[in-house]
């Protein structure tokens, strides 16, 4: 990098050299330091610039800045940073003069003047919005050492957003839910925009051509957190009206980093770390059988059962365990700078993340070029371009992902007697490792925004952009010399699966905002109009080949039996909106808006949907009568609004399937009945709340209560056989409800020059209800139901309340919970039916963090997140007790309730019902700001060193019903089918990985 800077410098000097002496003689410079007004601590990353001069710089970690080559004259010196109050100072620079200007900035617990991206051309100040909009300064989050994917970072920093962690495989992800589940057939994922471009947010993207390859992935996690400046989360229909159809589940707005005024500033990041499975040997339970035959590494217990632990046996046999320590590394270089005419930000990054098994890793490359040209005060053109390429290797042997995990839970000592298995019940890890499962991604997200102020009172803006993604994934089983008698049956004859998925999303948005001062005392009007066009197309084609001619790997073309498929899906939306906002003295705001949408997935008999909104915000603390010394700021807000969720692309269409008819002629048969009246689900929400800062701006509070109805909920209705069609028809028949509260608090307990202690806390609740199914029957799924009067996706399994053993060890006096249809109360377990056991998603959740600053160089950070109030079904636990019966508790008949489940009540899922609830020490970091003297030794203008650790410990876990079996990590989840974001069932899931990392950040 130094060589590059030297070459550029020589070239510049060659051009301007003859004039440099005379120019510099007439110019001066400005130097100074920016500090915290209360603590005196130095403030880094503050943008300091001379208004109108095109000269600026970022402060170093010691708060120092330097503005060179400043022409003679008077200027307004300005300092800005998110979370701090902007300050200005008038200065005059003379011939060859060095002006020293030190600035102090106030921390703002609540920034009511922060600009919010709202869907309108001019945006809006926070004080004017009647809804709760969460803002995350991603640069600050990364600065204190928080790690993980974008999903992880949002989950820890946004109240009301809940995400169950996916499996511990590198490259997997989970579904995001904002304010609960809002649908029984459609997904609950929010819309996601990056720099004004709506991107692919497939929350159940599958790896390979079948639906289980190590868990689902999230396209949101393709993005690089290092490139992101800030994130805004618009939480519900009341806030998302201007985004229309598909926005009822919320909107996430991502803004990537932009250029800054001043000379080029280079930043370098190097990270080295390790990922591992904590307590890798002891976390797994022992397995048992009733045989008394001696076997290697088995223990015969006095009760006549054998005990065996497969991992300890592998160690004793000298084979070791399949879990290892993965090496994580990342390297980034970026540069930013610019003038009043052009600002730029460029970056490139390489990541290599390895899981705690050898066959799971990800190589990722990302690059970004953001430019903004401002030829005049009335016109600016901004382009944002990001490219992502990644290659991820997963494990995928057998019919389930992570199948060797099942081999630990579901093994038996008898499996030790098979020398090929060495105690592993199903697919052992060495067989899993032979299967090649990969996902390769190329993705480009680009946008251009033209902002124009043709008149002092008018702003107009047009944004156009696209997200082009190509995903090639596949799975290959080599042919085994043992053929179908090997661990994976017919697949061991050789199989290759390949899937190519191309997703193109493009949108063009136009918006205009006119601002007028009305002839009423202190009243302003802001009128906004906009139109949006969006199109998404998905092209999938794949092939499968079976039976390779010789042992070893192969391809589809080398297989004896081949098959293929191809699908193309396209969806389009056109919408317009109109919004009027009135403000009185910049304190009281009233907003009304309406949006109309047409979508290609609507039924032929339904053409247009309208979404209205009203909101109010009152900055009460700025009224003359407000005299409460405790409060610095107090804002009251409320909003009501609607937004939608469109049907699936072909849900309204009558479909026919191709067949081979008589005489080998092509023909058609009935497939899906369709529904010409099908329309979108409509989310309608009321929210009220307040935001406050108090105790001399040392504490901020935010509170929101929301009540959201999903009307015209789309439900699958059984089709009458007489129609000639089979299956179901989707109809608008349901009514769902979600309600809850969101509480956020941040405070500074101690603020001195040598010590600062900050705390952050958020807590949210959500209770849901299926209010009405439109006369349709209860919707039943695997271990759960959508039933009127109960939470959405409730867990339903039989419940054995009590039982006893008689003198001969037989079950007597068995009592099970009765259903309401059986009259309630209890019944004999022989008559037991599925009963309500609890909600499947958390009803309360949140996080707590603390940060301590020592002196000007050291910061300590810790984060704990938690959730509870829900029910899970562990397939590993249930199958161990009741399906395979390899637990000590069931074999030794230690608990009559468990015995009753096995002998009287038939559904084996009941053996895995556990209470969901946990608190985890999610993040710990130590950040050190490099002293100037030390940084100068390596030619740096400053930097930081951060040591961070993630998923260190489980602090609390609420469980019951394990019957003495080892605790199950209730955080584990897997989406088994598309849209199954609330499934309570999990099995064979990789535990979450733990990680440590050392990160160096240097600036030049």
C-alpha cells in the first residue's frame, strides 16, 4: 500500500510541482482535538470539515485531526458523529497560519433530530415519526468488538426482533421474526433494502436439490458487516405502510459506508480466530441396551443394562473425535475520502471460516465501490456497488444433515459389536465426510440514486437498482466398493445432485417531497408523493444422476440414471403513495398517508389494494409548560396503519400437470384448483409509546405497546373431490393477532475522564392468537397446530400427568390430560389425544450489555441475550426415550410416566417435550486503542486491537421433562420445510459453535 501511495504521490507532484511552493505559501492549516464534553475522553472517527471548502478529515483514536492546504479566509468548522450532538465553530485562516481549534461534543442519549429513512424522498427526523424505528450504528457495534453475522448483530441490538439460532454449521442461518408470526401459510420474514435496493431475503434457502443439507441458509448473511454503516428496522404495518405489499412483517433498511470529505484515509483489518465446540466430549449422553454380552468399551451396570459412550470409545481406540478447532481469518483494506464534488468509499475483503468439523468451511470474497458526485447544491448522484462471491462446504450424508450427531444420541452398545461402525448408530463421521456438499454464490447488488432540489421547497429523488444472485449447489455421493450395503444404502451406488438458482430483483422508486410554511402560526406542511415498481424472477434448473459405473466420485453425466427439472417464477408489483405531514413549531407532528398496490400474484377478480396510515408525535419536553427537571427530552407517539403480504406466485392460478397419455401422447391432468378471488393478507397495527432522555442525558428510555391483526389470512382449505382437483385451495379466511411490549434502556452510570460505565437493556414480549379460521378446521402439522383461541403454531402432543408401578412393575393408575372435546380434566392414557402444551416461539426475549472504558485506551464489553416462555420438541430426546429406547431411564423403568408414554400412549414425540428458555453469555470483548507513539512505529495514524469471544457459556436454561437425560440446547432449531419458521421440533442439529478472535484495525 505504501508503494501505491508513493507512486500516486510522485505522479501528483510531477503535475503540480512547479506551482506547489507558491500555493502552499498562501495556504494555512487547521489542527486540533475533539473530546467528550463530560469525560474529557478523546473521540475518534469524528468527521471534521470546513463547510463549503471541500476539506475535511476523520479524527484519529486520540481525537486529533489535521486539515491541510486551507485557503485564506473565514470558515465554519463542523464536527459530526452518530450519537453525538453536532458542533460548529467559526475560524479564520491567515497566510501560512496554523490555526488550532479544539472541539468538545456532547453525548446524546436520545437524538430526536436523527434522520430516519422512511420511504419518502426527504426522509424524516426521528421526532416526527409516530412509530418505533430501531437504529443500529453498525460501525460502533463492530468497533467495540461484537462479532458474528448480520443476523447475529441485529438480534442482539434490536428490541422486538427475535431469531432462533440455526445449526452450528458455518454458512447456515435462521428466520427473522419481528413482532411475532403474522401468517400461517406465508413466511414472516421482513423486507430488506440495501441502499434503496430491495434484495433477496429467502429465509429458507435450501442447499442442494432436497430440503435437508445441514440446515437452512439466509441470504441476508451473504452481506459483509464491515461494509455497513447503519441499519434501521421498521417494525410493523403501522411503520411499513409506504412499502406496501409484503411489508407487513417489517422492513430492514441497510446503508453501506460512504465517502467523507478530505484526503484519502486507508483502513486495514486483519482478524485471526478459532471456532470450536465447547465441552465436545461431555455434552453428549451415554447410550444403553439390555444385553449383558461384554463389548469393547462398554460398561455393564448392576441393573443388567450396558452403557456406552461413542466419543470416549473413539478416544480409547486411538481414533480421536470428529470435532476439531477451525481457523477463522479475515483481511480487509478500504479507502475513503473526497471533495465537495466527489466522495468515495472502496473496500475489499477476504474471509475464511472453518467449522468444528473438517468438512464444514466457507471462503468468501466481497468488494464494494460507493461514489457520490455533487456537481451543485441542487443535484447529487450516488452509486453503490457491492459484489459477493462465496464457496461453502457443508456435510450431508444420509437422509438427514449432521447425521453422525444422531449416531451419538441414538446409538446402542450393540453398534460397538459391528467393527464397521465402532459404536456409531447410523452414518459415522468418516462416511459423512466422504459426501461432498457445496454451495457457490455470485451476487451483485447495485444502485443509483439521483437527488434533485430544483426549488428551495421541493426535493425529488429516484433510485434504481438490482440484486443479481446466482447460486450453484450440489451434493455428490461417491460410489462405495460395498455398494448399497454401505452406510447410505442406494446412495452408495453413486449419486450426484446439482441445482442452479438464479434470482434477479430490480426496483425503481421515485419520490418527491414539497415543504411549505402555512399561514398558521408555526405550522409547516410536508407533502410527499411516490411510485415504486418492483420485479423478481427466479429461474431454477437442476439434475440428478444415480449409479456411477465405478467406485469413487462422479458427475450427473457419468451416472447411469439421469433426471432433471426446470422452473421459472416471476412476480411484479406497482405501487403509489401520498403522504401529508403537518408540524407545529417542530414539536407536534400529525401524519397521514395512503398507498395503493397491484401485484401479479393477486387473483384475477382482485386488482388493487389500499393501505392507509395515520400517526402523531409530540415532543412534550419542548413545550413551555413542561417543567420536570428529571427529563431532558420526552416524546409521545402513536400510529395506526396497514401493510400487506402477497400470496405465493401461483396460489391464485388454476394449474395442470403434464402427463403421458394414451398412446404415449402428451397430456394434462388437474393439479391445483386456484382461487381467482385470492388477495393479500393485510396486517393492521396500532402502536403507542414514548421516548425519553433523563438525568442530564445520561439515560434514555423507549417503550412501545403494539397490537397487530392479520386480516384475510391465507389458509389452506381442503378441496372437494367432486371438483376433479386434489389437495387444497388457498383462501382468505383467517384472523390472527399479535400483541406485546418493547422496552429499551441505555444509561451511563459513571462518566469521568478515567472511567466510563455504560449499560444497555432491551426486553420484549409477544403473545399471539389464532382468532378465527373462517369456519375451516384446525390446521395440524408435525407436533403443532393452528387452532382458534390458542397461539399461532401451538405445540400439541399427549400429556401424561401421572402413573404408578404395581408390585410386578406394570403401569397402573395412569392419568393423561383430556382435550376440551373430551370435556377437559383427565382421562385414562389409553384414551389420550394431542393436547395444547404451549407456544412454539418465545413469548419474552431480549438482551443486556455493559461497556466499561478505562482511561482513553481500554474498553471492555459483554453481551447476554435471553428468551423464554415457549415449548420445544427435541427429536433426539424423544427418539432416545421412546422410539429407539436406548436411554437408561426407559430401560431401567425409573419413571412410571415415561413408561406410560412408551406402553400406553402411542405418539413418541411426547418424550421430547421440554420447556424453552435460556440466557447465554453471547459476546465478550476487550478493545485497546493503540497509542500514537506505538502506531507511528508502523507508519499508522492510529488503530485498535480487539480480543473477542462468542458463545462462551449458557448462564441459565429452563427445562423439564428430560427424565434425567442430559440437558438439550433449546436454542437449536431447523426449518424442515419452506415457511416453517415456527416449527418446535428439532433433531440432529449441530450445536452452536464457540469462537475467539484477535482483530487488528489500522488507519493510514
